[in-house]
């Protein structure tokens, strides 16, 4: 996923998806990164960034149509660079 601030490129975020452990979550995040998705992250606005911890994105217009991603207790945030999708 290429990140930018306005027209200034900030770099690329590379995310490994664990489809074998969390197929619904992996598919959901992958689909959110596609430009044709109804609830795409493309063009989204980050309203809070805490360095080394998290980025908060605004809800998409289609958030009400989204489904709940099941919790996968086999994956933990124990490695640097771990990315997760909030259940909230």
C-alpha cells in the first residue's frame, strides 16, 4: 500500500496476511486495500498517528454495511511491525 500526504509520497506499507490462520480477516483487509472495494482504504484520511504504535483512519461511508471479523487468538502482537484490524 503506497502512502502519501497530499501529493507527497511517504513510502510503502508492506503487510503480510496470514490467510491460513485468519482467512476472514486477511480477505477483509486485502479487499479494503483494493480500489474497487465499496469500503476501500484508498483515499482515506488518517486522523491520528502515534509513532511506533498505531494509525487511526476515519470510518468509510460504507462502514455500516461491513461485517464483523472473527477474533483469531492464535495471532499476537509480539513482533515489530505487526498490523491488525480493530474489532471496533
